[in-house]
């Protein structure tokens, strides 16, 4: 490209960037630099020295050391060689205005052995596929830049880490300081960026958020360690803004982006990329919310639509969920401001919960929310850190029937409603009051489509003289009432409105927790507002409600709530998260022995099988009941807080977090350095068929039999086969790895046309990789009986060697049939956890049979 484009875009009297010029060839090692650049969007500039300039790519997600990550890299104008030393602030009004640090730098060379490295690289650049070795302070090993030939964007490439000894699933971007100055981007000074963010992990924008939940308590309290907000009457909503656009959605995933377009537009107008949590409300001219106004807003937008934002989870590339609430709200206040008529910062009062509650009673509002000032954001958790206190009784209920109208009423009389209790719909009352005449016709039309012949209630109410129509329990509404009777019925219920953001199966009798959530203190800290009040008309706050759940499994003994069980996780077969929960509960007695006392690596895919997801090993804010272990990490230079498997609660908690597959260590926390098994992972590439994998697996069996070593196969659940050898925790990882290496060399000698022990994929096309490197500490593999994130919801199934035949298919075992098989076969893998082989005897035997 040359430097013409670079210079045309810049006025060098206004920017500290170097003007530079093309450099003559020096014959020295070629340089590379990666600069973290906070401009209109956070991105990383990846630059390689070639032909006297820096060939440059903008990488929005930054480089990764994980070979599974294929990150977009946009080829941009060449930069001068001097630019590799640039670190500073590009002022406003200039091209690329923002903060720049030298995130990494070093030397690099083409992977191919050549006497003319620069000429080779330039030819690869022209061909659209550059492969090179980086020797930086952070980035090490082999990488590739591959041009997307079919992309509409002619400058679109992919930056990919190759599999080698430097490959890792650790988040390299967490190392966020300059290798030149030791500063972070924010340390350079203000440039529209927010202070204090750099101490939090740099992660890609989340994720389908499962909102943090509130526990209902029976009375208000005062405590200076708590913040108190107004509980507003609307729809809980998550809003995210990123380079991909804006998303606004409810707790159960209902898309609000078009339904409430003014909110979408207001979020889009923010100057920061964010993920927000708040409440959508419709207020009148006095700032009072009306739920019916929100329901009717699209048909009759007479009320004023507002998004009352009370929390921020992510901002400009930083995960803020571990930041204390009071600090998150400081950042949130700076982002939202006070002038936007649609986006409203949810103000709070410090300490004076009783006073705020009395204000809400006087105004007829629903109640208040109490939050510990130091609380972190705990997705999908309902604990004692966030509480709600209502000024009057209100209950979400499921419509199970209706009566014909009488008197002056038209279209329908009363709604018969219930709540779920132990998986059954329990009748709790009926009401016809509160339904606007304009709504009755539309409501009747919807109910007519759901009509059924028998009652959906477990306790069908006594028949009356008015005809009752039973309906499928698929619609949720909300009702006010005066009290619960001793029979468990609502007294004087009154219809408030429909709840499109709630699933029927999550609706339960909500009862307050009467335990004291705190130790009240007398002296109260100063309020955020001088008069100790929250202005209703100008500073709306938020209602916090529970995350939906389908409740395929209702286990009241669990220390957490299973949520979002109706979410489709496997679209091809419509299997839901609830189906996954049900499978693991049924399979628990088989899978738990292989998880007991083992650290677990979680691949969290909260959006289901099509969600790329993210790996999580470190759980610094795990709930207190969850078994964990601190294990030192050389990469992170400190302890990582791992979940430890072995209980049903832990297994289901992993699934609740969106983990489809379960990946344990090979060793236990009682003997971390000594694995219980060795594994040979048959990993096919390219044109290799599953029949080829079977053939190689049979060769592994043959070698094991000749060496007098027991072996146990299982399907990987994808395209490979795993073969385990019991070790009984008698040897170190290094010893086990060396033994596995010896074995795969022998298998490769017998199957040279099908197999390879070369780790780098480019050097083993159309081969089965005999992966013995899985036998290293910290490596994890799908457990036996684990579901895999495949379109068919396949299961990694233990096999008898007689089943490892050409007719075997990877899709033979799924969550649909796995338990039927296991009930017949039992646990074929029990010996894997047994005594283990004697390596000294085995090696002596190998020596005897191989030497003449």
C-alpha cells in the first residue's frame, strides 16, 4: 500500500504520530508490534514489518492464544516503521483519536525455512495466507493471517493461533499493560474513557445475561451498608450496545429491540459500548409508572417510555460484574447522565430504607429494592445481597380458565388462576375486576385459542352456576390482593395486567423470607440525595424480578434456582436447557464418580449449542456452598479458584451456568500431580472418516493387548474416540505422558498412512492426530456420559471393545437414548477408576517383546 494513504489521513501538526518514511532493508530480524487502541471502538492494531513499512491489521477482539479462536482482522493502510515505538494520545478531531499503548512487541519470522524471509512473507501476503512465528513478550509461537477470499469486504482476514506448546485457552488480553511503559490505556489520561476500568478483566462483550435476582422480605430496614432504590412496575430488561448493534431483551429472552424502539435508539446513542440492567416503565406526566400503560404503549403511546438503568455489567471491553455495586453505579451515573429523557439513572438512598419505603407507600408505588453496597453481580443467583420489600401484596399467576360474562360485563367474566407447586398448577383464586373493557375482547380471543376439555389445576375449584372454559396454562398475568387465606387462596384479587416476560412454569407462591438480612445500625450514612429522597418524576429506579425457568426439574433441595429451562439449547431437535438438566440428573450416579474431587473446566454456552461460549476455570466469586479449590497457575502468577466436582448440586450448577459438556481433570485435589488415567485421544482431520478412526482405535487395542495393558474406549461425542488406561494415581503427569507418547509412536508405526504425532495441524493434513499431550496437568477432556455441544446432543459414551466396529457412528448415543443404553449395560468404565497398571512391569515386558 505504501505510506500515501497513511499520510493523507493525518495532519502531523495536530497528532503526535510519526510521519515516517519507508525504510531500506536492514538484514536484521523483522519486527512486529501489537498496539491496544481505544478509539471509537476498542481494538488491537497488529503490525508486521515488511518491505520497509508496517503491514497493519485492525483486530477488534484482539489476538488470542487459543487455536479455536478465529478473530477477524481488517487489513488497513501501511504504517511507517517508526510507528512501532508510538504510544500516547491521538487528540480529538484526528483520525483514530484515542489512547494507544504498545501491548506487545518483538521479532518474527516466516514458518517456512527460507533464505529470503521477507520475500517469502511478501509472497504469502500476496497469496492471502501468511504463516509466521512470533517471539514477543506476550505472544509466542506460530500464528497465521488468512484472507477471506469470499468476503464482501476485500480487506477481511482471520488471525489464528496455531496449535503448539504456547497455545492456551487463558485470556491473554487480561495482560493489559504496555510492554514499553507498564501503563494501561486508561493510565495515559482521559479520552472519553472511564477511570478505574483497567483493573477488571478484559473480555469480549457478554453473553446472554441471566439477571441477578431478588429475595422477597417482609419489612423495610435501615443500614448504612445498603443502598435502597424504588421498585418500579415494568419489565426487567437487559440492553447491550456494541459494534454489532443494540440488543434489548427480557429476562426470558423476549426481544424488546423493536417493541420498545425509543429505548433501543437511546442505548444506541451512548458513547460507550455497554451491557446494562434495568427496568422498562411507562410513566405519566407526574413520573408515576402504570403497568397497563406499558402494556398498551404500542397501541396507545400516551405514557412516557423510560428505561430505568440500575446496573452495568460490562463497559468498553471490561467485565464489571466483580466490581462492588457502589463502584458500578459511579460508572453508570457517568455514562447515563441526567439529561436523557428515555434513559434514566436509577438513583438510590444510602441507609434509610424505612424512610424510602414510607415514601413509596404514600405514593401508592409497589415497593423498594435493597442492595448491599459492596455486592457483586451474581448472574441468576437469588440470595441475601438483593432484597425486595413490597408495599402491598401482588402475585404473578397463570390463567387456567375463565367464565362466561354476566351482568354488564362483555366477552368474559372471571379469570381462574393458579401458581405452580411441585410441578403442578395449584388453583389460588379467580377475579374479573380490573380488566379494562377494551382489553376483554382481545383477551377472550387469545384464551379461545387455548381452550381444552379438562381442568389444568391439581385442585380443581368447585363448580359454579357460570359456565367455565378450561385453557392450556400458557398465559401469565399479575394480580393485586389483600391477603392469603388459610386455604392458600388470594382474597379480593384484582387483575393488573399480562406478563409477557414470564414463563408459566416459573410462577410460584412468592413468600417473604422473614430472616433478618442484616444487622441494623442507628447512625445512618449521608444519602446520595441531600434531602434523603428519590425524586419520582426525575429519577426512576428499577424493579428486580426473577429469571424465568421452565422447571422441567423442580428440586427444592438445591441451594440455587434452576432457570431458563425452556430455552432451546439444541435447535435441530428442540431440546431445551430443561432437557439437559433432566438428563444430567438421571445420569448423575454414572457420571459423578468420574467428577468426584476433580477440578472442572467450564465451557459456558448460555445461548445453547450455537453459542460460541467462553471457557471459565477461575471462579473467584463462587457461592459459599460450592466445593472449590485454589490451585496455583504459572500463567496467571497466582491461585485460580476452581470448581470441584462430585455432587449433584455442583453438576447441575455447572449446567445452570450454561455448561453443556463437563470437563474434569485427570487427577483429584487429593493428588493433583498424579492422574488416575492415561488417555489416547484420536482426533481426525480433513478427509478422515469415522471408519478410519475405528481402524486406528482397533490398532490401539492391539498394542494395549500385546503390552498387557487394559484399555477402555468411549466415543468422544464428536468425531473422535477416547481410549483410557487406568493409572491409579501411582505416577506423575510427566511419567504418564511419556508412557502415552511411547504408545502412540508404536500405533503410528503400524498405521503411518492414517495417523500422525505432529501437533501442528498444517503438518498433518488428512490424518488422525494421536494426541498424547492431553496427559498434562490442567488438561481436561469430556467426561464419560457427558453431553457434547453438537447439533444432535450427542453423549460421550463408554463402549465395550466389541462395539468398536465400522458400523459404529458418533451420533449413536444422545440425550434421547443414552440412559436406556446405560440401564442395560451398566457402567462399562468402572475399572478405569481401579488399581491401575504397573508401569515398571509394563515397560519391562515391552523391552522383552521388542528386543531380539
